C-alpha cells in the first residue's frame, strides 16, 4: 500500500520523538468507557496532572479512556510547556478513529509493532481498567521486564479492578513458584490518580537527576 504524505509525516514525527530522551508515561485502558464513567473522569484528572508537570503521555489514540487521557492532558493548557500527547492507533476491522487531542499519531497494522512502540517510548506505565487489549499491553510490558529485554520501570495498576488480580497472582503464581518475588515487585497498586502521580513523580525525579541506575527504555529497546 502506498504511503500518503500524512503517513510519512507521522512516521517522521514518531522517529524524531524516539530519538529524544524525554520522560513519557503510557496510559492503557478501555476504549468502551464513556465520559460519564468514574474511570473516564479519573484518567482525565490523572492526565491533566501529568500535563501540568510537562510530562509526555502516550495512549492508544482511540476513544474511551484513551480520549480521556488526551483531553485531560490538553486541559493543562500552557503548563504543558512543550510536552506531547502521542497516539498509537491500531487498524481494526471496525475502524478505530483517532481522538482529536493528539500531537503525534501513528496507525499500526499489527499489534506487535504497536506494542513495541509503547515499550520503546515509555518510562512508566499506568494501567487503568480495561479488557483484553489492556491486559495484553500490561502483560507484554511485564514479561519484557521479567526477561530483561526492557528496563524495569513502574507498571502502576490504577483503580479498583486490580487488587483482585494481584491477589490471584500471589495465590496461584507466586505460591506455586511460577514467578518470583522480583517479578511481582514490578507491579504497583494505586487506588486513585493522586497515588499514581506520586509514584510517577518519584520516577520522574530519578530521570531528571540523571541517576545512572534509572533505565531509559529508548536506549535499551530501540526501534529505529
């Protein structure tokens, strides 16, 4: 398929973004939740707080909680400084349209390429309530950290959906020694966006300090 000028421009912008050492937070979550949902409002608030700190965010580029993240970040206004909202969309049989509040966007035809882009760009992950796609994104990040193919950066499970999942992991996987304590320690639980942002602030301070122990994903897991 022939690439359009718009497609080429999107690829150039993404490559340029990958080449910079900015601190970025990926936000994963359901495309199905609407504006009236408590999770939508939570992600809007979270993204606004990150925007006020001038921190880039990345989401799947579509509706639901992805839209909430984009709108929330944009609502920070001038405090966003030069930070971006990056949307990594996926071509599906039922077309998923880009939400309107993205600064950089790219459409992928394969989930594997899209997941790799999330991994390469991100210095922290927020996992909001979601379905199979959200689980895929979270588990992909978790596994790559487990086998040292990406850096150990925070995977923050946000909201009341996740404590039961962590208890199941402890009971069924950790107790049977199918995973290690180290693996489980890669996951962090946050009840609300304030707790999540507090964790992000800690990671961001380490990043800004130039701490040699803080791992920058784009250096280890480079796509282009």
